[in-house]
């Protein structure tokens, strides 16, 4: 469909996607890499074929995106940035009640680069 192709092609849309991504991701590349190495990170999320979870893969991609100069970002990078921002937004709307410090909810968000306990 054309909706997939037109993702983040023009400058105005790129700017909007970039701002949403930067607002959604509140962990630094180093923080996210350290998190992705933990057992808690690897224990959450939907897994394809019993391997790495979708969120864990997304986290590795977020690290790469954060380390890429903005001028070097591709249309595919912007599509991934849109996915990350959309996931974080959806997931934040599903916040459970109670303490989330050690909750799978928090861990899944952190895999995508967002720690809901971090204030910016």
C-alpha cells in the first residue's frame, strides 16, 4: 500500500517523526545497551521463533538510531523511529496500577528505550 511507502519521505514529516522519537526515547545509548544486556530485558516481550524478542531487537535498533547523525538517517530509519514512538505511546496508555519498578510493563518499555520512571 502507499501508506507504507510515504512514511517519512518529506522534510516536514521527518521533523515530526524525529521529534516524537526523541520525546519517546528517554534513555541514552549507553543506558539502553546496559539494560539490553540484562536477564530482565531478555525475559520480556513477544519472541519470534523462540529467539530474541521484538522489543529487544527494537532496542538494539534504537541504540543505532541514537548514534546515527541526523543527516545520515534513512527513510527506513524514520519508519523505525515512527514504530518506536507509536509503541511507547500505546504502551504508556496501558500503565497498570501499583508499583512498576520491577514490572514486565516497565521492562518492555525499557527495551524500546523508554524508562517510565525517568523524569526529563
